[in-house]
C-alpha cells in the first residue's frame, strides 16, 4: 500500500508537537550489559501480541526506572518499534500536561506510520481545535484512540510502542489530587481498550491512586525491588555500573591504581546501595568533586540508605553551618520546592536579595543533587521527600512548608515594597488604553522584572500557608496602606488582573483567621471587583476613573484619595457603598437564556437567542472564548462539566453539543434524538451523564463520553418539559413541565420514584435539588417558588411570594441555606431557604425579563442573564438587607423615622407599639413599648425619638415616653371629633393636631395646654398637618382637597386655600421653610411656593396609586414619595424629574417615608408590617456610575 505525503501534511503534523518543551529522558540509560533480565522481560512483552497492551514498571524512588525506560526506548528505536516517549518531571507540571503528552505521542506516531498519519490529518482537518484543547479526554479520543483503531493495517511485526515515564510526577506537588493526573489516568485506562498490538509502557512509584488504576485495568507489571528484597541481578548491574563510573573518575588521577578502590570496597558500596541506582549515582557525583579517599570513607561510614547518603552530603558540604547559612539554604531550597512557577537563578538572587556567591555556595554544595542549568531543579524527587521528612533530615536543613512559604511571602512583599511605584512604565498620557501605548512590551520588560512579576502574582498564595507574625503583618500593612494601586498597575500591564480578586480573597481569609481588622482588605477586593474591566484595559484609569468613583467613606478611598488631589472630585453625590452589581457583560445580540459559573468560579458561560455561546472572565467581564457558533437556533441551556474543561449546550435546533471550554471548538458531533426544541440540559456530578428535557415531552439521559442515549426517552409529562436537574448523588433526576407538575425519576432505570408533585397553578419553568439532596425547589409562571421534600414530595413551606411576574430560574446556594430566583419582573431575589423570606432587597438593573441565575461556587456572587441581552454579576454581600418585623408590631406600621444621628430607626404601629432598630443591621435595639390605647387614628414621633403623640377616636390626644411607654401628660381634650392627624414641632415643644371636626389645635407638649386655635377654614376632616422647620408656619391638608398655610403664632391664614387636586394625604415643609410638598389621592405630587401659593413643581406623575407620604431631603434638593402602589420614588425638587425609582419591595401600600439626617438613606414602612431601608447611592445611582465605566468605557 502506498501513500503520498505532502509538505502540507508535514506542516500539519508538525503543529501537534508543542514548541519549546523538553520531555526527553533525564537519564542516559542503563550501562551496557546491565538490567538484562528486566529489559528481556520488557522485550518479551513487546513481542507478545496476546499480552495486555499496557506494561506497568514500578518501584521505589531511585531504583532506576527512568534509566530502564530510556534503555527500552533505545532498544525499540533500533528495532523499528519506537513510537514515542514522554518523561514527566515534577517541577514541569505546569507545562507537562496530559494534553501535551498525547499531542507529542500523536505527532511521533503520525510521523512514523503513514496510515496513522492519514487518519490524524483527517481528524485535524475536521477539527483543528485539537491543537489547543485542554480537554484531554476528547484529545485522546480523536488523536490517539480514533486513529489507532482506524489503522487496522499497521504492520503486526512492527507496531509502535509508547513509553511514559514517571507517571507519579504528573501534577507536581499536588500529586494524586491534581486534575492533570486524574485526567491522564482516565486516558491510560482508555488505552487498554485499543488493539493489543499498540503497546504502552508506564513507569511510576507505587502510589495508591496508581495502584487503584491498574487494579481495574488489564496490564502486565514488573516490579523493581530494592532494600532487603533486591534481587541478585540488580546488585550485579549496580556493581557493573559502579566499576564503569569509577574507572572514568580514576582515569583523571594518573597516580592512583586503575582498579581503585578494589573489588572489596565495590562490593561494600553495592551492598549499601540495596538496589537503588540513584544512591550509586549520587555517590559517583560526590566522588567527581575530588578528595576521593575522604569522600569514600564518609560514604562507607554511613548507614547506606538514601537518607544517610543525603545526610552525609549535607554535613560534608555545609559543616557547622551558621544561622545565616541555614537560612540561605532554606530560602533557596524552599523556593525550588514551593515556588508556584520555576524561578531562574537571577530571579532567586533578586527575590531574596542574595549575592551570586551565596547562591553559588549552596549550589556547589548540592552539586551531586541539583541539575545544572539557569533554572535550578532537584535531580531526583527522593531528595525533596528527604528534606520534608523531619524523621530523616537533620534539623538545620529540614525544609518546612509553613516556614518556607513565610520566607517567600516576606520576600515577595519586600520586592513589591522596593519595586512598586506610581506610573511604573512611565506612560506619558493619563487617558490612554494599554493597547494603544507605543512599545508597551518593551516598557513592561524594562520596568517589571521577572521577580516583581512573580511576587505580584503569587504573594497571597504563599501568605495563606503562613502563620501570623508581626513582621508579615507589618509588611502587609505597608502594602495595603501604600502600594495597592501600584500593584494593580503591574497586574494590568502583565495581563493578570483576573487573579487579583482571588488573591485579595486569600488575604481577607488570612487576616480573619488571626482576628485582625479586615476593613481595608475587604474594600480593596470590592474595588478590584468593581473596576476589574477598567483596570485591565487602562492603567491610568486606576487613578482617573476607578479611584474617584470609589465610595469616599470607605477604606480605599479614605486611604488613597488624598494622595491624588488632581483627580475627579465630587461636590455633591458620589457613592456611599459599593453596588451589589459588579459588572455588566455585553456581547450577545439577543436574549440570554442561560448562565452558569465554572467550577472554580473564574468563568461564566452563557447561551443566547442569537444562537451562540460565550465564555466570560467572571472578574473583568471580558470574552475569553467565543462566540461559539454551530447551533442553528436559540441556545436554551448551557453548563460547564465538573472539571471545567468542557461545556454542554442544548438548543431549539433539537441538538446537544459539547465544546472545549478553552478553545471553543466542538469536541464531538451534535447529539440527536429529540424531536422538538431542547429546553434544558444538566450534567451529572461525576460528569459521566447528561440529562435533557425537550418540548417533545420527553427526557433523555446521554453518555457524556460517546453521546449515546443510555436511558429514555422518558415519557410521562403531558406537555413541554422546561427544566431538568440531577440530584447531588446523581441517582435521581427532577423535571418540571408546562403541565404544571414536577416529576422525580430514577437516573439509572428511568422509573418514577415518587408521586407527581402538584401545587403550582401554571407551568413549572425551573427546578433544582438542594446540595444535600433533601429538598427540591421549583419556580413557576404562577409567580411563586415552592420548596418540596425530596423524599416524600410534600411541600415544606408555604409558597414563596414576592415576584410580580413569572419566575424563570431558581437555584440553591452552595451551602443550601439560601434560594436565588430570577423573574420576568426584572428582579433577582435572595430567600432564606428555611424561613422562606427575602434576606436582601431585590437586585435590579436588568431592563427586561431575567431568564437565568447562578451562584458562584463559593456562594459570594450571583450571575444573571436576561432578555435585555446582558449578563450581570452581583456581590451577594452588598445586597441591602431587609428589616423584617417579627412579633414586635402586631398591626400596621404607620410611621417611621431616623434618630438625629441616623444610627437608629423608630417605628410606630397602629396599636401604638414603639420599636427601635439598628439602622444598619435591622436588629431590634429597644424592646417594644406598648402605649396601651385602643381606637388609634394617628401617631407621630418627636425628632429626638423621645416622645410619641397619639390621636384617637375618643377625641383625645396623648403623649407618651417612647422608652417607657408611660404617659408624659394627662390626656388632652379639645377636639369635638376624632383626632385624624398629629405632628411635633422641630424642637419638640409643641404639638399640632387636626380633627374630623375640621379644626386645628396647637398644644404645649410639656403641659398639654392649648396654645393656639382652634384654626378654622377647612370644610371637611383634616388629613395632615405640619410645622415649618423654623416654627413660624403651619401647613394643613384636608379631604376638602385644599392646603392652607397658617401663622403659627397668631393662627391667621397666610395662604390658601390652595386647590387643584383630589384629597391631600401628606404635606411637609422644605428645610428652609420656603416650599411645601404634598401628596394626593389622584396619584400625584406637587411643590408649592409658601410666599405666593403657586405650584412651582408638578404635578409629578408616575405613581399608580394614592400618594400617602412625602418628604424633603435634609438639603432640600430631593423629594421622596410613598404610594399605595407599593413603590417609592425620588424626585428632583427643582425640576420634578424622577431620579430614583420606582423602588419596589413592599408587598402592600407604603404608609410613610423619611430621609436619614445625612440624606443618603430612606426608611419606609408598609401595611405588610415591614420596614425597609434604601441606600440612595447603591440602589440606583452608584450602580449606574460604576457600570457606565464598565459598560460604555472608551479611551481617548
């Protein structure tokens, strides 16, 4: 059979081999004539095509596995059987991944065999993403398994043999916990299913996960014994190797006997080696340094183990080390072992501020153990094990994880202290994007050294492994107080802004762990998250955009704003707190149907009506991958696989697709089977199965590896299936349907496992299990959420009500304590999963229906996708808490107000119960005080919160002490009918009252004597009365639809009646006493000039119900109104423009609204028995400010 190989094919195959990667053997192989017994067994296995196609060679560290693998490779190379080889190194774990391994193997066997090459070219032509995918399973399937299975005509006498050395070093120090190592072992198991002529040799230590792999995988094994179990042939091989190496050394000393040191000593050394070739190699390297007799004597006097040899090396190289010597040793060896990325000699020197002679002294002393080269590496992993073992390593040289990470932490902090500075790359313009900076790469290379880059990216990873001490904390304080913004510059320039948030999260964890103040660290992280996109795009905008817009009263702004006086300055407004909304992601052109976080929380995947999928950086909002195109209709559902390497998607085009999360390439062909739109897909916790629900009324379970249907189609629902989800253990599936029911299925058999769950009055759109599998939540188009017992199917609570439109998406928090919901009412709500009540104010910002919500894996963030085409990320901690009144008030809350210092809120109910609350936490700080009076018509609180006045149906006014509930004065009589409205003067010395008898009276609050009135003029009952702040005027409103202004001293009418609208419900003076704001039963708000009586602003339209309460802000620039339509609106007092709102959250009409003394918050109360506190800056305005930077950011 002939094949034509083109240059283009050569170029295609060449792309498979990763550039600049040395995966060759670290060993020169076995000395000729040695290891013949083992090599003979290996060769016999290689020729036996009936034997299992995997050979596992295992043994203790240092027995010569790599040398044997190297010799085997050379043997097969000479016989034409060599396929490929790959020698793992623990310190190369970042680059020596399973994907790189199999690409290397594919490259080598493709160049070797024309038939395999043909199938590889076909696979790459069809899917060139295989060159970049991190999905090792897909890569192995398409580049290794597929081509080899298809190449059935490969010559039987010379099929390729593949060698993988040091499997145990794949994954680095993470070892068996590494995802890379787990992925590699999955593919090794898959190799066993190949035809037996395709042979694979694997060498490794005998570690538990590797033993478990081979216990369930067909294979042959060869154990290389050591110690007491060493076989005679291994000893003879060591003896031969020793003779050869000693002969080479002695040849350099003409005066020495050529057979030195003699057969007796060679025998002694062989016995001491106990089958460990690494022991003999280390002895040889010691002898190569000279002083042969002395070195040999030290070796012979030792105990013979690797540990004793390593001890001899250390004691000989560093006799009587000083404290300075041992500190240098720990620093250098600790960095070699624990550095997050390998460091070259120059970086080590600069990181620890050492001179070259110090590094040279340590390296020379460890000549026999370290590999030569610019990047320092330990020759054999056994020395790392030795240094970390307190039972073996001498105390002066013992390397401790915590201590060395502390050293690395302080070194990183010191480097940053020395090197970080303002405008580190010397940019000339403060208004330029990074990408537009001329010669930026050369500037970065010149200004940001490798050791500064390392320090900036990894200081927190070392810190988290460090115990608390004053020196570390002091260095952190300097960094936090002086260099935070400079650090952000470096992250921006080296394109690592996306790691910053997690680093600061580690910092917060470390500080909290030792009970230190975290305020600045927390604010640093919030600053980072809020401005990540801006920072990543432009370093100057750290100072010209981010810092000015940071909340001035919080830690970062307080610490840094004074250092940059030339930046933007707000005369008024600005932000008091960070917004709940962190980032807006724009890119999709139509609805976003589905969003989901990656398992590590660093990415978000979205599926859209524009038929595409995108992968976003969860911190910066940048598109990392996509748009992924392939679906021919709307993408309804997306999710990451549990390992984060792949994405599953379901579409209205009736298909399911699997994508590589890193490259966006298709991993396999579309899965077909459903006859209608696919509405939902979900992945089992183990990533092995996929469940899908469709408008064809069926459910299918698929094999995630092959795309084959393994269960189903499951029929039972009588209408479209809108949602499906696996239980946490993967044994059950829950589904929700337009038939208004929920069903729970056995994931293995497809059988229904409980009664159908019924209760919703409209189609069920979303379902999910709790993390412990005991509960199921459902969201429905009946606007409610229900919680069900996952075992019995019974409802656990009353339906959760609050959304005003369809509930599209529901999900449990990772800890199961909260429920997140998104709705067509454009709001996101967070609920207590036990109590069924909202725990923060609804999150708003989307301009259309919210289609999907998702928690980050740590539960601190929320992602949402909406019909407005955007994704948004929210900080759960920044959501404003709802103040829920439990048993304190038994009747409607009629009045609320802040204390003069803004720290407390006082509330009054229809039952004349007085409560005091912490304005920040909502906790009750004053026990409820009962004033014990029936038939209450109106209540009011003095400005200082000390007294309450009550008007009642018995025509009497009463004044009570707000703290004790005791009467301050005797009941005051004067009105001839019900008292309908009351109010205190600003100084609390007078009380004004209005009555059903159409009159107004003014009273001395201390004595109860009438000091003015009755004031007559209104023709029907009074509804509201108010003193001017200067105490000179009184305003009144009535059901006769008029307002009157009276002289507070004489009782004369100053202005009025002011007419124009129906039923005056509320009036209040402006702080300067020149205007009156009024709320009406005709749903409007008006502002009147006190001097002329003319309307100066309004009527203001917007409410859809009677306006029951109005108030000016303390500076008179804003007006707040509360209405029976359940909403609150904030207006510009001069222009009448709505500036905030409608603020929604109350379930019934709003009774009263009031500003805090500093004007930054509003408190409201309602017939729903709740008090809510609204932050004017975070509810609307600050969200708008921050996202104007993220969403519409431009550089000029």
